[in-house]
């Protein structure tokens, strides 16, 4: 029986990754070999972006959570006439409930799935469980745009204090978080980043983190890998 010709790794990747998936890389690189180098670089860039997003989202949510806890405790529960607790996730005020909508019940459901393996007396999700189950989209949506009076009120009375170093109009902050949110979706869905203006989103991350805490920004700048990975983008006829 005749032996089959050995296949090049490029031909294997073209089949297994699919022509459609490699198409943007082929268009950008010109040859299949260079497209594979660019694809591998895109994987590294996605990893660097995910690491930066991890820091960005945790810093943002913790800063907002701190202010929301303080503010929620100043609000009166119309059903009881008593102040709400500080736990805005378990006992949200009317305004927070209106702004956040289904996000809190959805987070409770996700948190419940993650806590079901705990000992029975610890399975009920607590504040920290719900906080971790909230999405970046929630924090983006809580920031005021230009029209929602309730969001503007929440910003003026609570959330603005989470950004003591903010030197831009709040709608620019909201737009920065929106940009990072869109990048997160691209990374989560394994989409190409080769034409995604990721430099702008790195700048947005720095803007938001710096508005929260300048020392945190210094640490973020020292550990993020997006900038260095961007410098390592392969050129035509050159490997990574």
C-alpha cells in the first residue's frame, strides 16, 4: 500500500481551523504560512487581553460595590419604612432594582450553581458570591449616559465617589467602559483582534483604573502584557 504524502502543518491547520476562520489572517498576511504566524500571535494577544481584563473588571466592580453598599444603606425601604441594609445585592433599593433589572436575579442563579457543592449550611449565596457572578455589562450599564435621570442621580450621590481621580466628563468614562466591554466580548468569543484597535482599549483600561486609584494604575501598567505583545506582531515572511 502506497504511503500518503506527508501533510504540511499549514494544510492541516487550514482544514482543522477552517478556511473561514483563517480568512482574516490570510487577508492580512498574504500567505498561508504568514497567516498561521499571525494566528498564533493573535492567540497570545487574546491571552494578554484576558489577563488585563481580569484586573480591570475586578478593580471596577470592587470600586462600584464599595460605594453602592454605602449608598444603599441610606435609602428607605418603602415597604417597611426602615433603611435598607448595606447589601445592595441582597436588598437593593428601588432605584438600584430599577436600573439593574434582571441582572441581580440572574447573578443569584449563577451564584447558586457555583455554591451548590459547599456544605449545606453554606450554600445560600452571600454578597461576595453575587458580586463575583455579576457581569461587566452590569457595571457598564450602571454608569450614566446622557438621558437617564435615575442613573445620573445614582452617579451624583454614590458612584462618582468611586472615581476620585476622574478628570473627564462622565459620559467619556461610560464610553471607555463600553469599549473595554466590547473587547471583552471579542476575546470571550475567540474573535480576531488583529484589527480591533486594542491599543485604544488598553488606553481605556488605564483611564478607568487611574480614575479609581493611581497606585493601582501603576501596578497595572507594570504587569499588563498587551503593549509588549503588540510590539511582537509578526510581519510578512517572518515568524513570531
